[in-house]
């Protein structure tokens, strides 16, 4: 039998809770599949945006501040891949991503208490994007044009019960130690009930991948995922039109999308090779070479010293924050206010780990591609 094409359609104007038969916003092995496919079949998945339609064109920053994180992320799936079992490696070939074929709209939001620099940016902010052909432009960021670099922010498989319980235990320990962790919460959960009350939130990436936000996973990439549950139970969503290698404010150019994928099962390979998390590969540039490099850029750097002059040895997080804060200052010299600059960093600036050997000070560089300015 020749491979078939399956299309999972969504109503792009309704929240997930009103069409729960097509998706979920938590990870749990007990969520039933919405489709069963053979290896080699093509699956086309319509996806909602990360905030499940809460952000709309023309919305003000004050309205954005009321966004509820309970429904994050609206995912389409799960898809049951016949023959996939625990210990296998599922290859997901990303064939195409159609950028919001319904409204040609995207957004970049700064939500209070969320994002890498949340302590520096307590106020809400919103950038509304128009998607025109291969570009996105916004009145809120005059002079900036972002080229198509679409990728799924969330792509992953269901955990096994054992893995889910292991994850919950370690994330509870991280929360107890003062980390930022979202634990299970039935409020806004799809599905709700017992599953919603014990399922994993979708915010962090884990062994089953999930919210990876890797901009190199554009069409043409093969994603390799270790299988933990029968049928793999694949889902995707939270698609970005473009994003910097940092997504600093917590959002890229968020949008609805239509994602085309194909599956291949590598029997026993994850167990054989000890693969416990996402891997990915491609044999061509993930974007046009002058964008992937980038061709022209301005860079700032940061190292492991606080504003007060305290040396925090080998603190890569501090180095990254310092590099971004310096870039925000630089963008100020180009006429952008600090929240505009933070948004530009999130959708366009690439953080690079420049060195991790010259103790006590690691260096992170922030690269601003100059071709985004028109």
C-alpha cells in the first residue's frame, strides 16, 4: 500500500477547549490519539498559536497583561505511529510549514513575570506582525523586517508513566530549591479531570522534547525522538515564523500554522545507542546562508560579573544576560526603546557560547543580524 496523506484540521478562530478533539496542552501518556498512521504516511497538522488565540490584532499591552498561561501550549495531536514502541527512535521529517494561511498574523508578547530578563522587564508589551509572503513586518518595530524561518516551537512525544513521575519528582525538587517551575495544574488544562491534574506542563523541554524553540528545525530537518510510549504519540504546535537563538522575552513571532511531517521508526535504536533526548540533522542550510550565518552583524558580549562587580565563576546564565543587556543598550542607539529592543532580541538576536574554558569568566556573544533593517 502506498503512503497516504492525513490532514488534521482545526478551527483557527476557536480556542482549544472548544475543539478538544483535535489536541491537548499537557503531556500525559493517557491522552488518547486523534489519528493512527502507518510509517511513511504524510500528516498535515493545523496548529493554533502558543497562547491559544488569546492575543489578537490590535490588542493593547494592558490587555496582553491579562493573558492566562493555563492554556499554554495548544498542541495538535497526539498521532499514533503504528509499530513504534518504547526504546525505538522516531524520525520526524519536517516537510513544510505554511505560515498562518488563515490570517497572516503573528505576535511577539512580553508577559510580566515571564522571559529570560523578567526581572528587568516587569511591564507588558506587544508587537503585532503582518506576514507578507516571506517576510514579517510590524508598525511597532519600524525599520525591521524578518525573513521566513518557520519552525515548530513545540514538537514531541508522550512520556511513559514512569518517566512522567520521574520528571514530576525532579521538577518539584527544582521548585523547592527556588527555581521557576510550573507544576501540574488543572486550570486551563486540555484534557482536564484526572489527567489534567497530574499531567506535565508544556513550558520546559524534556526527554520527549516538547517546547524546544530551536530555530534550526526548519522544513528539511529530520528530528529524532526517543520513544517512551506505545505508538510514540506525536504532537506539535507553538509554531514561530522567526526567532533568535535565545527567544529572550519568551515569545518569537508566534503564529498559527500548517505543519507537514512524515514518520520513520528506527527499531530499538534509542535503547541501543542510549539516546535519551532530542537529536536533529539536515544536509542543507536551515535558512538562506546569509541569514543562517548571518552575513552582516553587530555583536555584544557578556561575562560572569554582576553589575555590582561580583565575580560569579563560570556562570553562563549571567554571561548571557549581560550580553543581551548590552545588546539592548546598543539597539537604543538605533532609536528603539528598551521594550522594542527586547522584542528585537527575542525574534532576531542569536546568543552564542563563545568560550567556557577561561575560568572564572565564560563569554556569551549576542549577534544582531544587520540584514533585518530596511
